[in-house]
């Protein structure tokens, strides 16, 4: 029997971001485990794109993401004092937010990018640049850590879901079938 | 901030309808209850692939085969959504999978009953998935963000599971006497295990009050069970199928279909491992885990070579 020590299935966790159509923002749909980024994208496709619509997927190792809820930021502002290493070069960070408490299958949404030397600095800048009435959650993701699905694989990876109409509830006429049966059956 | 003040703030947030997210403060009991519920739910999705999965190769036609394959694939995905939701609470998927494979974990006892013929898939789709949707629709309103999101995603997908089953039951009910007999037999065997899926009666469900106060559940077991029975009985009777409950009666005053006593001794027997298929289900899971080992090893070896720059 596989014990906890074997690390048999506990591969690194990757967060997945799905873009439904070109021009729409990437949104976090959930996570998968995978031994590498390539497998993370494939697992992500199997787990999150069994149905349309998807144009592009991003996978990011979870440990590379700076995630902070509004509660965490209010409770502890120690992150503001995280020093910037003297040799830290500016790099691009992608900024994600959760701004609603409405019921949803998705979590944070990509709102824009900025350059900073550390993730904490990026968060500080983002709070000004992407200020919104209610930001419940911030995710700061280094752009260099994002694995992107190939544009030329859109057809083979994501389009087949469109033809699998039997996965959609609209493909079944059970409601009208039952209405018809009840109408024609003497009670 | 003191623990009492944190608890007060936490309960106020839930009362306002805010979601609790990973990283937010939460009482230890809330975290433990959620790990218990979400991991059991994840295991149920994974074990739930088995009763129907056995019929994929014996589907009566290509359409039914594609539909069943898609449904079972969905259950695998649902298990992953849920393991990942539980992981945000500080348990690892591997710990949960180990608990399942070693027989320490619970899962929905309904999956310990056998699927004897194709009509069972029809009844499972309509009744078992229908009952699961009732529970999951409630849980989509759960106060814990990751569980709620997993449930919203799952409900959107389960709707097709229920409808494909119902479509088949309708077809059987309008078929030959032998086909009608097949689906009636399946209904007779699955009706009571389905009602047990909603859990113990409210009078004996000790976890419920706190789960409701913390917005994990928003309705009770008996409420959901009654709503399910009220919806199913008129539909089954329109199809001229008999509910296997001699005491079933309509109560004018409440508008409820009152069902007879549920055999909770049977429920506990199955939960304790003495159901018709408990051993078979665990054996199949362990076998699948062993059969997949070489794939996991190959994936890891490839990742390591890639890391070392040995992949060209």
C-alpha cells in the first residue's frame, strides 16, 4: 500500500486560468497536480475544458503566486516592509482580483499587468493602479512563471468540446417529454 | 485580536453572505468539518465512477456509450475539483487518496450497491444524480469559497447526468412489458438507497445545527429528502411506475408525499463495510491505482529529465 512517504501522487500544484475567447480576461478555474508545466496544461484541459468554451489556458506553479485576501492584508501589514533585494531587477507581474461575492464557478480574474522588483512591491503598486470598490482577494503572478497553451493547438485541444453536444443539458428534452406524457395520460 | 473577537467577525461575515477564502481566519472546527465533508464528497465522486463505469463496454448503442463515457469522465473531474478544494484547508490529496485506498475513508454508501443491468444506469442517472444535485445545489451556497465554486461547477455539469438518466427511464417506461419490468426492478432496488443519500433524519443528525449556523449547509437532510420525494412521486406515477413503498401517501395539509420508515440499520451496515459491494469497490480502486503506477512513474521520469535539460 502506498504510504504518505512515497509521494506517489502529490506532485506540485498548478493554478489554471482559462480564457474563453480572444480579448476576454483569463480567470482562475481551479488547480491540478502535475509533475511539470506541460502535463499541467494537459491535465487542466481534461479537468476544466470538457465543455466549451476555451481559447487559451495558463498554468502557474501555485508556489509562485502571492495570494492575499482583504482580511489577511487588514490583519497583518508586515508584507509592506518586505525589503527589496538590492539586485532585484524589475519584471512583469500579472494582477488578479476577486471583486464580487456572487456565486460563481471561477475565482480571481486578470485585471492587468505592471512592472515591479518583487511580488510585494507589485501588490503595493496594484492596490493603487487597480483600485476597486471591493477587492476581496489579490493574486500577484510573475509573468515569467506562466505556461501558456499553444495557439496552434486551439483546434485540437479545445474545439472538440463544441461537438460534444450530448454533454449539455439542452440536448435532452425530458421536460417537454414529461409534459406531453402528463397531458395525454388519464389521471 | 482575541479569538472571541475573531469568531464574532467570522460569524458576521457569514451572516452578511460573504465567502470565507483560503488565508482568511476560520475556527478550527469549521476547517475540520469542511475537510470531513469535502473529502468524503471527493471520494464519493471517485468511487461513484465504478457502478456505471462497468457498463461502458456494454452500452446498447454508440450514443449511449458516448453519453455514459462523458458522465463517468465528469465524475473523475468532480473528484479532482473537490480534492483540490479540500487541499486549500491544509490536507493533501495524497493523504486523502491513501485514506480511501486503505479503507479508512467514508464515501456515499449508495455506491456500494450493484448495477445489475442497463436499466440501473437509467435509474441511477435520474434518482442518484438527482438526489446529489439537490444536496449540491444547497452546497453551492456554502460559506467556504472553494467548496462553493466546486459545487457551482459540478451542478452545471450534473444537470446533463440527471437528464440522460431520466430520458432513458421515459424510454423504458414507454417500451415493451419486459423493458417496463426491467426499469421497475431497477427502481425497486435503488429507491431506498437513494433516500438514504440525504443522510440521517434531522433528529439524529448532530452535526447539522452548527453546519447550518456557519453557512456550510443551508438546509436540513429531511427538508431536502422531502423535496426530492415530492418531485419524484408524481413523475414516476405519470410513467406508471410504482414507488416501492407501501406506506407512501399524500398529505393534503402539508402538500407532502409522506414516505414509510427508512431502514437505517441497513444504512449503518453498508456504512460499516457490509454492503453488497464495499469490498469490490475498494478492490477496483486499489487495482486502478496500481495499474496507473507505471504511468505516474513515466510522467515523473520525463519531468525530471526535462528539468535536467535531457529532453531534446
